[in-house]
C-alpha cells in the first residue's frame, strides 16, 4: 500500500518530525489488555509515546509523517505514529490498483478525474473515462467509465472488458458490453445502450437476479448482485409482471424498491400523483394516455434512442476537461434508459436496476494533481478523493474550489445551466503530507505588492508589461507601476525572469508577512479560556469531570509560545473565576453572583501565562469535580458566563471554550424549554416548527457580535442529556468563527474520549486568530454573499475571531458584467490573521479559471462535490426560516433544474424516456435524495439534533459534505477474510438495507458519528472477538471500542482509527441492534431505501425523470 | 465644681443647670438649654447589678427608684413621674424601712438589673466583619495587613468573624469553604439589596425563601451552615483568614495616571450590612471598615475618578456645589437606617492623607454608635494603637457593648427635644416628646447599636411650665425627676438594664438667680453649647456660629453678670460663670467652629468625637489643657497663652486629638547636646521624662489614641502648640514678649475679646 504514497521526492524534512496531535489510534499502540484496564479510551488517546518524536505540528498543520511509509502493508498498525486524525491517510489505504475487482460491488464514483497519463492496463477505468485527447480508439473505455474502477461488476463492466480488462472477464459470466449496459443509468459518457435491446435491458436486471441468484445470499460478494444485468432480458420480460416484484425484493431487500409491485402498492409514494412508471408496466397495460409520463416516453427507449447504439462508443470523443468542447451530442454523457420500458408496450414494467444506478465509489488511489498545466487551469479531482496537489499557479483545490471549473461568460448562461456559482474556501485546509508547504514571503517594510486600485495581492496572473516596469491587475485591470525594488526584466515569453523563484509569482497560495499597516494593534498571544458548567446536572452526569480531565490533558498540547495565556472559570447559577496567579498558595475562586449584569472580577489574574500557572491549573482541574460534588444548583447561567468570560478576554481576544450541559436557565440570555412548549402545543407547533430552529431572540446574537468585535472565538461543547436549545446557543460560535460539539446523550463511559480528542484537535489543529478575510474577483464577477461561521460588519470583509483547518466558507458569486470568452477569471482570497505564535500573516490563495460561453463546457467542468456542498449549505440556511416541505422541494428543484438544463440543451437524445445525467453530476440525484433524508430535513428528528446539523453544515468542508448525508458503510465482521486487501478500510457498501445482512456487523460513519450495527444472527465468535461478549444482549449502545488480542479486533481498531484520521474527528461510536431504537437510527441512514422520510433511490430517479419530462414538455 | 464631679461619679450625668429654671420663659432667658450629658454605661465600681427584673410603674413604665414614695405598710409605691400608686408584687413582701431593696437605697440612683440568663442558648457571640480597602499602595497594605492580623489575635475565640475586601469590586470571602479560597465578587458601581444578596449568595438554595418581610437569620430558616460560610468563630477561621490576608493584594485594576483608584466603599459597606442583616440580625455585630482613600464608585462616591476634580471642601459644601455630597449622604442615611434596624454598628478606620468621605459616612457611624479613627496612614500609631484598643481587654478596654435601647422618663413639665450624640431615634412618640427637635428627636426612645463605657449623650430638654403666679411659694414639689433607662447587651453577652433616676430642683421668679448661678456647671454648659453649635452648623443653613455664640455669651453675661449698666469696668462674674467666657472664646477658635482650616472629613471626625465624649474630654477639645514643666517648680497648669512659652520650660499640651510635648529652646539645646544622657544631669533627664510619662498616661486612656507630637520651640511642629494658644502676642504687638514667641495671626486675643464682651454685656 505504501507504494504510491511517498512521493518520489525525498521525504519532506518535517514529515518525520511531525507529530500531530490527537492520537486517534490509541488502541493500536497498546498491549491488548491495556484497553481492558482502561475502559475509557481517554487514556489511550494520550500519546504515550510518540515514536516519531517532535510532538508539535507545524503551524500549518503539516500532515503527519506518512504513516504508510512505516508500517508494512499487511500490518494493521497504520496509525500509531499519527496521533492526528487529520491528514488523509486514506491515501495509503487505497490500493492503487484495483485488485479484487469483483469484490467491489459498488459502483465507482463516476470516473474520478485522473490525469490522463497513459492508461495503464491495471487501472483501466479511471483513465478510460477521460482518455487522452488523442486516444480516440479508447472510446470503449469511455464506455467503461461508469463502472469506475476496477472491478465494476455491473453491466458496465462489460464495457470495461473491452477496454482491455481481460483479466476480469472471467468474473463476469456473461457480460456483454453494450446491450447490457443499457438498462442502467449510464454514468459513462457514452450514450448508452439504449440501443436495441434497450427495453429488455431495463428489465433485465430483475430477471437476471431472479434467475442468476435465486435465493442466494445477498451479500457475499456484492459483486454478484450486480452482475445480473446480463440476463436474458427477454426471459425476464416474460417472467415479469407480478412475479418480478418479489424477486426484486429478494435482492434489494423488501423495503428498498417497492416500486416494482403493481400500482396498488404505490399510491403512497410521492409520485403517486401520476401513476408511477413502474406501476403501470407490471400490469402489462400501456400507461394511460393522459399520464404525463405516458407510455410515449417509455417506449421510446428501445429503438428510438437517438444516438446510434453507440456501441463501442460511437466514441465519446476524448473528454479531457481541458479539451475544446465536444460537439453537443457528445457531451451528453449520460443517459439513463433505465426508466424506459421495453420497446413493446406490452411489457409494462420497466425497472431500474438498483445495482446499476450511479453510486459513489471512493477513488482507489492517490492522484497527483497539478493545478495548472500548459498554462491552463486543471480541473481538480473530486474533493472526496485522495490526491496530492502540486501548486503550479492556481491554488490547491483544498483551499479554494469553484462549483464549476469554467466560468460562464454571462449571467444568463449561468442561470440556464441551473448550477450554482460559488467558491468554497477553506484557507487552512490540511494539506496532504506530500504536498509542499505554503511558502512565506516577506516583503519587508513595504509589505506585499498590491494593486493600487483594488488592493489585490500580487499573484501569478498579474501581467507584467513594459519591460516589467508596470503590471496589470488581473482583478480590476488597472495598470500599476512596479515598485522599484521589485522590478525585474521580462523574459522572451513575457514572464518575469524571476517568476519561478518568487513564490508569489508562481504559486496559487502564498503567505505574506504582514506589516504594521495590517495591524490595528500588536498581534495578541494565543489565549485559551475554559468555561465549565458545574451545575448539578453536569456534575452528576460526569460531564464536568470529563471536561476537566480533557482540559487537564490538553494543557500539555496548547501551543507552547511563551505568551500562551490560559484562564478558567466554572459556572452554575453564578460564575466562578479562578485567580491562577502563581504567588498565591492556591487558586482563589472569585464568584460573580450577579448574572443579570455580569462583569469580570479581575483585570489580570484570571488570564495567566500558561508557563506561570501550569501547576495551579492542573490542581484546580483535578479538584473542580469534587469541589462542586455536593452542589444542588440546577440552574445554569450560560449566557452570563460567556459574557463574563468575554469581558475577561476583551483586551486580548482569543478562544473561549465552553462546556455546557444543561439548558441555560438563568441570567442574561436565559432560555426556556421551548421544545417542550412546541410539543405541548402541537397544532401551532407544526406550523411554526421551523421557528424552533431559529434563535429565540437577539440577546445572544448581540453578544456574539460584540465578542467578534473583540476577537473572541467561542467553541461550545454540549455534553447533555436533554434539550439545550442549540438553535439559540449556536449563534455564538457561528458568529465568532467557532464551532459546536454535541454529545447527546452524554455518556460518562464513552464520551470523555471523544471530548478529549475533540478538544485536543480543537487547540492543536492549524488555526489563526483575529482574522479578516476578503475574496476578490476579476471584473465581471462579484461576491454575492459569504456563508459560514463568521461575523460580518462591513459588506466586503468577514471577521473571523478564529479560523481553523476545519472551517469552510462558502462564497457565492454573481455576474455584474459579461466575461470575455477565452479569457480567464481570477478569484483571490486574502486572509489576514495572527498565528498561534503571535505572528501576523496574510494567506493569499488565487484561482484563475477559464471563461466559457458554452453550456456543455459548464456541465463538463461541473464540480459535483462542491456543488452539492453548496446545495447542502443553502438548504441548511433555509431550514430555520421555511417550512420543511418547501426546503425539500427547493432542494429537489435545484437538482432537477440543472439536469433539465442539461437534458434540454446538451443532450442529443431527444427521447423523453431517458433520464440523462451529465457525467459530472451523475450522483447529484443520489446526494439530493440523501440530503432530503438527512437529519436536518427530516421531521422526526429532535429539534436539537436538527439545529446541530444545521450548525455543523454551516462550516462544513467540501470533503466532509458528502459523507454527512451519504455516509460510508463497511462490513466489519469479515475483516479477517480479506487478508490480501491492502486498503485498511474495507469496500464500501451502498446505503441500502438490502446490503445489510443479519449475520453481519456493519460500520457506518458520516464524519461525525459512527454506528456499528450488529445483525441479529451474528456469529457469537465474532462478537466475542470484537466486543468481548457472547451475545448482542450484552452490549450496550454506548461503547468504548477496545482492542482484543485477535486479528479481527485489531483490524476493526485499525479501520476505526483510519476513519478517524481521515475525518479529523474522533467519531462518536454507537452500537446499534435490531429491534431497538438504536437499530432504527442506523437504518434511517439507509438513504436508498424507501422510508417515511422519502422515496427509494430508484423511485426518486423516477420522480426526477418525470419532473424533467413535465418541464420539457411544458 | 467638685460637687458636679461627684454627681457625675454617682450617676454619670452632668447638667449645665443643676437647679432648673422653673418656667419656660425663664429657661429661654437662660440661653443655655436645660440639658444633660449622660454617660449611660459609665462603670461604677460600687454599683450593684441586681439579678432580678425591675419593678415598673403601671402607667408610665418608669422603674422603681429611690425617689419613689413608698408606703411600707400598704406595700405601695408612688411613681414620682406620674404619681401612680403601684402595689409591690408578692416577692417584695418583706420590704420595710429596714429592709429595702437595693433600688430604693438613696445612693443607688443609678443601678443595673441583669437579666436572668434563662435562654443562654440564644446567646450570639460578638460578630466582627472586616471591610478592607485594597486600593492602597503596597506599603500601606503591609501596614494594614499586620495591623489586622494583630487584631485577629486579640479577638475573643468565640467571636464570629467575616471578611470583605473592596476596591473596584467588592469581594465577600467565604471563609468556611475548606477546599479553595473562595470569594463572591460584586460590582462596585451597583448597590445590591439584601434580597438580591440572599439570592446571589445562595442562602436559600435548598429552601423556599420566606415570602416577605425581614429575613432574619436562623429564625427565618437560614441554615447554620449557610451562615457559617461567611461568619466563623475566630478560632476556626484563623488560618483561612490569615491566608487570605496574606495573599491580599492591591486592587489589580489599573489606575490611569490622571485618575483616582476606583473605590466602592459604599457598596462594600452596603453588602456588609446586608450580609449581617441576613445572617445575624438583631445581635451585636460590628462592621469594621478600613478605608484608605476617597470613595469614587457606587452610590456613596464622594468625588469622581478624575483627579482634575478636587474633593469637596467646606467652601463647596457651603456653596452647595459638592455634587456628590447629598447623594452620598442620602445613601448613608439609608444604610444607617438599615443598620439601626438590624442593630449593627459601623466602625470606620480612615487612614489616608486625603479625605475618605467621613463627612458623608458620619451619619451612618454616628447613628449606629460606631467608632471612628482618622489617621494619616495605616502605619501610624494613631491607627495601630487605636485598633488594638478596640480589642484590648483589661483596664483600658473600651467596654464595647451593643444593641442598646435608651429611654427617658421625666416629670410632666419637662419635654425632650432630642439627643445630640451617637444614637438613633426610634420614633417613639409620647407626651414628653417636644415639638422642637434637636438632634435625634421626636421620640422618647433611642437605639444605640453600639455603645461603650465612655459614650456620652447630650440630652436636650425643654421646660414648658407656665408662669407661676405665686412666685414665693417654694413648695416641696418643686422637683423635676428624670429617669434614664439603658437596656443593652453587655460585653459578656447578657442583657442589662441600667436605670439612672435624677431629681433636680426648679426655681422661678425673683431671687431665683442665685440658685440658678449656684447650680450652673460651666463646663457642662460649654460642652452643651459646643454640641449645639456643631449641630446647628450642620443642619441650619446660613447659620453663623460666631454670632450665635457671641449673642449667647453676651446674653448670659448680661443676665448673670454683676455690673452697672453701661459701665464695662464694673462688670464681674460669679466664679460659677467665670471661665465660661473663656470656654466660649476657645470654642469660637476651635475646630468645631473654625472649620476652614480643616477638611470636611476632619470636621466631621472632630464633631463625632465631641458628640460622644464626656464633659471632661470635651472640655479638653474645646480648651486644651497646658502643663508647664521646669526646674523652678513641679508640673503646673499654665495659661493657654503664648505667654506660657519659655525657653527653659517644657510644655505639655493636650488638645485631645493631639498631645504636644514642647521643648523650650534652651531645653531643646540641652537635649540636643545630650545632657540628659550624662549621669550628672539626671535631673534634666527626669525633667524631660516627666511630660512624656504624663502624655503616656493620657494616651493610654483615650480612644481614639491621640497623636503625639514632640517638638522644639521654633521648630515646624511647634505649630501644633501655637495654633491652640491664645494669641496675646502677635506680630502686631509692639512690646517685646517675655517668652520670645509670637503667633502670626490676626485673631483677637482673649483680652480684646473680654473687653468687647464687657462692653456689650453692660449695655
């Protein structure tokens, strides 16, 4: 596995020294029974020994040394050296080569954009999807695309075979390329299969299934499932009708696809208005003429598919992104024939084969991405994939990426496309360990060179003219004089001769040392103020003890600057500060009893340099839980406490870390249990349900704005058993660039470990203080809105009292003029901030993208992950202010609109019976569906859960957006059986209950929570190995994962730790069992299933398709 | 004179008129009001404490006394005040001519009843809550800390102690919390009500708060534990208290160079009062405030923080331009009311070069009977020794008592206008309450939250007897009776009732003059006039004290002097009156009247002491005593005149607040030459030592401890002496002066004053 990881170059010096913080992987390092002794992972997580030494992360959070390099492939110990969760260790994990083809049943994530290096045989699919320009012959490969990678077992596979995967052939029994593929939604770029057999095809799958795997275990090699399409369609036809439904079920699991059965079963579905396309067919009746989707549409499929049976790819011409736009019809990358009915009206039922519809598949290998090639912007790989960036002019997509990698020349074009235009900016994103660090440029006294008109910073796209004496700003077009000491002659190519030596002229991301001009005051030291709830409830649930212990351990991890300052306070119905001044024999507790009109009791000594109070602090933290153990104070003055803490920090600003356990019930900003009120008053509650997701009043907002003004960033750790009105509370972190952590229901057993790790990551991750951010765009485009966790006091800038590597800010853009086709449009994000070591810096990231007036180009260069992140954030913004139904509708419409636009203007196929998806957006429907079913958009969730979700989304980074709604599920009961797989994380399973076997154990994670589902009839031996128990009854839902002395357990720990590292999150572990609420919550993540929350994936596709048809015809 | 002292030694009473002008008109013409300076708990070695309850008159509630007419046969006594006939209760059955209860012994006109300590359980030990200013420089802080920790050592072990410190904020230290030093911090700018305090401090956390009304300690359900959080027996909290004191730091909030420190004295005191009110209402408790500068924050601020605004002067007060003054006074009046209601005392130890706001605080200190000490520094002996005296036991203890209630009964023709002194009116109306109010009036009962054995009240009476037609009748009933009842918590904790019953003859009409003159106590009169003039200066707008005093003096002189009309040289005064003009002369020049040399704080301080001291000490304040020491004679009183200064003499001046030892220039030279260290000059050494010993004796007995100044003739410190001397020799004199010293003043000398007086008196 290590193979491709370490980049060829010599190891980066710091990669070894680097010991990033949170050690997520405790268990791996410990003797097996260590865990047993320490139930709490807490201890485990302390980096007991850091093999690799240097405990401190580089300021910018260089990723830890490459784990992979160390461990031998087979050894499960991936993590130990990396205490930090951050970096994408995934890299290692992913096999560069698709080894076990067949076993990866899931569909690949539509051709991961790989660089078109010569397509090695071994990696057929990825490359295939985008054959190099010249390789026309490869069209075949294009075909393959859909089935991504390796082993696509589905119909697509067949195509891949053509492209040369001979090896795999054996696996696929009857895979015949073309014909087979037709049934599915072809994600590939070719026009599908709709050809002749089309109709049949569509039916195929089911039949196939029925035939091929009658009662077969669903799981085993999931691959099997997908193979079916081969089946002789015709037979299927005959078999069809009634019988078919059952077969489907057998395959997919009862609930999954309810569509197939006759109409009667359907009515309830959202599509019921019109007869479901599926429903009709089974009857064998032609659809009623009147139905919008009427038969006409379906029948088309068989023969009418416009494009000639593109068999070996009527050659999707090369689809390199950088390439000139292909002819329109070629750009139509996707057609889903799925819905089509058999040619013959007879065959009523058309089916979509659930196994063939597009699904995400993690990229299997690390990609090397150069941000620009040949002086052209290079479209970035998907945010969720694993890649190493080489900054060749544009910034790394980690820092800033655009929803579309070409900028529409006009607003109309953008509107037509139905796609959003926005940037997702994550200025402190963690780089891949193999990437070069950002270079720091010091211009000395004079400060960085800037455009004198728009103040844009010097960047590789500023054009030097007149022998280098002047330069043209790529934002405002103004011509500036080159400062004399910055002058340099131009070379023959018109570039400055020193361009390659100067990072600011050849890198998309650089950091400038800020001069006095950028400082209102001297940069402040890093200040950390801990505020702990000690009300009765917090004490009794162990939340206080957990918080104190976490802080106590984290003190050692605080940035060690000489000036790092800490303070601590506790609160119940009063606020208790502590004078930590060293001269005192013991800390002095200072109680502020007036929670209506708070103040800070001391000017200086509540915030003390860490070096002077370490002992006091440790002592104090140890004694706090006992000090209050007899407290009978149930009230909590949260608002007053943060206000008081703020007053203490007012002069310096800094981070305020609050540990809150109950609903703030007294003092300023006291809240009421409106959730209960809402419940009691259901009639009005229903109508106004979303009001509960809004802050109850402006008190906290006003406070938060004041906090932001004084550069105080608030993070809140909510360790509770009850409603705390996150909607109101979260305003504070959101406005101050902070974050909410939510532990509900708090468990003193399992949560302290996560609390500690969260806290540790919070203080050790790359971050900055007192930051101001502004995005500049080239003329023609302007910033419409910023969206994220910040405070905005002037229209152009956002104030970020704190900013860290996990925070992303969405910047929506709008046209204010036309752009020149063929020109480039640049975006520059400048972030002025103070490092944890008290240095003032400006991080400048610049991205220059080509402009286009071709719609097809837009679709081709659409960035799905980014677009979806936008949708997600926009939906989250909407939830508190609109009724849920409307939000869902909006979300669906956004999806429909872009697909419609594509269908209308780009697809060559005119048959309305096909659902055609642009290749780049082929997963959009799935994600949209997942979004609709997500916590935030579900009605059945707790108010706080939804509020938290909304809040979580607001600063969510692009790579984590998709997993949030479409979690990753893997089987963990058979980890042992895949010895030779060099990926730590087992293959991903689609989120459908059909794939959940009661004999299995599954792990599902969304970047925040991690559910382990234990089937009903799991082999007790496995249970014993993994959890040390004999039956599921013995496991409680709150678990602490321990490592037992067996390879299965070790592997599970490895998997979990690997995931933690990938997600930069310790993940709350929860055990789920069938037949109890935990099981229900697990299954609520099976987004492809039909459920109360929405249709199944197939149904949803049908719905979308129908909507498009309606709109097309209207 | 001596007979007045005897009377004082029997009853603790001095009256200007020991023979009372018999009618209203006559009393008015006597100028000096019928009054009494009474020291309620003056210790009398021979006075018995009766272990039973007093017998009271059925109607007027006065107590059986030697002036009651007793019918032994009928077992009946007649109340001298209301003439009610009362039966003796059964346990007095054995009463007879031969077998009198002590309260009927003629010599026991003053006697004490000691309540049976039936309910010993309810005994609450004395409570001290220290309120300490932290806005002081480090050096002062060191002094203060050491003084406090010394004081703590002196505290009785069982007494309860609390600690509040203040600066920008008020910190209430929870001494009873073992695990960590813990304090409640209150904002200095915001006054906290008692209810808020109860809530903020979680006093009623586990129980419902009593609905309304006074919340009174344990009785209202406040648990002993919650009280013990803040008030602990000295023996238990010694460690905690000392460690807090040790760690006590200067107020950490920065003070800009152009500003005063933020000091919230008033809020701190208010919180202390509320805390005591919550924890130990009704039992003797003292708030001892240690203040090192002006209050600049909160409702009792006396000046703004900006240094550009000077602290109010007498001039500002006269012009009514002291913007903070009235607000602050009003606040402290409220505080006084609260404290009186709770029965608690406010003591103030003000140590600063600048004013701290005593003028505003006066009302609260005086009404609660608190102690007040003003010094320049916490390191000064005036402060240090005074503080020690407070807790000292033994001969010179202050005899601090608490929770006193003072009541008056008197004959029906006498009404009570009020009391000038450390007490608060209880607003108990009755037939003997005069409509005219002087001092704390409108009542026949007063609260004395704090009192000690020296506390002296000035009672002002009014004679309302109409003209008597038959002036010649000197019936046997020409007696006025006064009865003073003082119910108080003795140092030891028990409650005691002291009863003093007086009888004074009244005279009226022609020929009464000689009787009046014979009964005139000029010292007491001077003291009453001094208290009156101080009181009037503070309460009457546009009051001209000099004019008022002069008029009074002239009036008295013309009424009681011997002279031929319009012949000044014929003027003479009886010995009973002879020094009265001199008292008035010095009173006119004293700090009580001549305020412009003093700050309002000092004036307030002097007057508070004047208002609580007995006659002897008050006289010293008005007219300092001067003793001369020389080789020629033993120590002898010298005339308070610049002429008393001589090069070969040592003078000892006692002006009450200051004791000056003044070495004549020759003496000073000898001393500098070190003669007193030579064996052959032992006599000189003794001469030097004599005034020091006398000064020590004075200092030991006095509270507040006076400032001792040792100075030489022509030295700068000599001003302490010169300021008090009669300026018989000034730079205006032409003739050379024997003592060789002159006083640079334009003030008239006593001779000139007397000349004018004689001239005016005879007109």
